[in-house]
C-alpha cells in the first residue's frame, strides 16, 4: 500500500476538522501524520468555549461573508445529518419592542417578528434551528477515531515553527531549535500564528492580511428543570443552555441590566444570585473583511494548503474549507 507522510501545523478546530475528515475518507493509503503545535507561544482558542453555529442575522446576496456563511451553514447541516457531532438547538431571538432602534434593526435583519411563548412569558421575536459544540468532546472523539483507524498513524510534536520554505520539490518546516523537516504534503492551520508565519513564507504574504482579535465568554452553573438545550439571543448576544446544568454567554456580567439578562431572569431565574462567572478567552485570527484566508498549492511534486483568518466562524466556514481541501488532496494521493 502507498505510504504518505503528512505534516499538519496547528491543533485548533481547523486541524481537528481536517483529521476528522481524514478519519472518514482514508481507505486506500497509509498516512503517517506529523502533527505540530506550539500552544505556549501561539495558544489555540480555548476548547472550553462552545461555538454557536447559526444563521442568525445572516442573509444571502448582501456581501461575500454572508454568502460564505450561508453556504457553509448548509454544508454543516448536511454533515450533521450524516455524522452528527453538534447539539441541535432552538435559538430564540427576542427583541425589546419598546426600543425602537433595536426593533427596527431586528425587522431589517429578520423581516418579521411574532409572539414567542417562553415558560408562559410572551416575547416578540423569531426562532431558528442552530447548533453548538463542546470542542473538548469533539476533539476527544476525533482522537479516538484516529487511534482506531488502521491506516493513519500520528506523531505529535510540540515545537515552534519559525519558517516555511519551498525547496525544489518539497516544503521545509524550520523549528526554533534549529531542526527542520521536509515534506511534500503540508497543511497549515495556524490561527493567530499565521501572521508570524506569513512574514517567513513569501507564498503567504502576497495575499494574506491578518488581525488578532480577543474574545471571551462566561460559563455559569445553572440547572433548569427542563433538560433540553436552547439558546436565547438578543441582537448579537447569546445565552446558551447545554441541557446539563451549564450556561454560556458572551455578554459581560457588567451588563446585568441588559434586555437579554433581564429577559432570562423573567423566564428562567436570576443568573446573578451569588454564582461564579467562569471566564474563558481566546485570540482569533481575523482576515480582511472577516473572510477566511485560504491557499492551495497543488503541484505535481508537492501539495500545500493553509486556512486561517477564520475569526468567529471557524466552526462553520472552516468545516467547508477543510472538506474542499481534503477532496482536492485525496484525489491525488
Ligand atoms: C470567545 C470566542 C467565541 C467564539 N465563538 C465562535 C462561534 O460561536 N462560532 C465559531 O465558528 N467560532 C467561534 N470562535 C472562533 C473560533 O474559536 C476560532 O476561529 C477557531 O478556534 C480558530 O481555530 P484554528 O484551528 O484556525 O486556530 P487556533 O485555535 O488559533 O489554533 C492554531 C494552532 O496553530 C498552532 N500554531 C500557530 N503558529 C504556530 C507556529 N509558528 N508553530 C507551531 N504551531 C503553531 C497553535 O499552537 C495552535 O495549535 C470563537 C472564538 C472565541 C475566542
């Protein structure tokens, strides 16, 4: 059987998505994967943070990002039908109809509003089907399917990559310790490290502009009598209930009088009665106009692909990009 050596840089969601796709599609070749990351220098986004995969506020035909998110969401749903790994939830988007500015914005975004009954309380709003993921659980399931896969072997390396070079027929990955590795199959999913790598990799710097953006969420233990997960949303702020006694929100506790927190209080109870708000944060790589930064170099002798700049949308856009890249690559191996 043909043996192929593959180098993957990054152990965030993009790399896990790629390994997940490989675990489903590798059937006729033997893959030896070298998996490189350096979380001390470039920490991946904290896997305690649950991403929300939603079409809230997204429409087709307005701009490139909206179109991308729309089609990526469809792809995400297709994947969930076949290989579910996310929790499907009702997302209740509510609006304060007394606040004319917010209500006008809501109507422009959603086109209509109707009465939503939540625990015997009526709100103006709309509801959608969305998804959220607990990354640690997903990462563990990917690791275990790879371990069980008879054709894929993985070696993890914790080293800082300081340079990517092109040799005549291969790529050279250079480490801070002075060592290097050559490969003809390179996958770079390096999140906020991409900006640093781009200064050392001409191929990147031609097209890629990166910006680092910090984001945080809070998680609170809060058991509701119902065990169905759901999301309560006002504008861009969400409160996710996981159905197992934990709540996550992106809204700072300083906004305790906001419409979202007050509404939650009315419907389900007070999140602020002496509870700990556990904060998690991450650094995100933001591409120009929030669009992903994708490169593919598909040459007879060598193959290189990179995805970065995923900002707030790695779980939606990242999945589609990874599947596209894996399809191109699988055709040649
Ligand atoms: C608060 C918050 C909320 C979010 N909510 C959502 C959401 O609702 N939906 C959604 O889709 N996304 C969301 N995101 C964004 C999403 O989490 C990120 O876009 C995603 O995690 C990026 O994944 P990545 O694999 O591309 O990069 P990262 O997670 O940043 O991982 C990069 C990896 O590359 C490695 N690396 C980088 N440079 C080097 C180097 N030079 N040498 C060796 N290794 C290197 C790092 O060690 C790391 O392992 C959120 C993010 C935050 C912070």
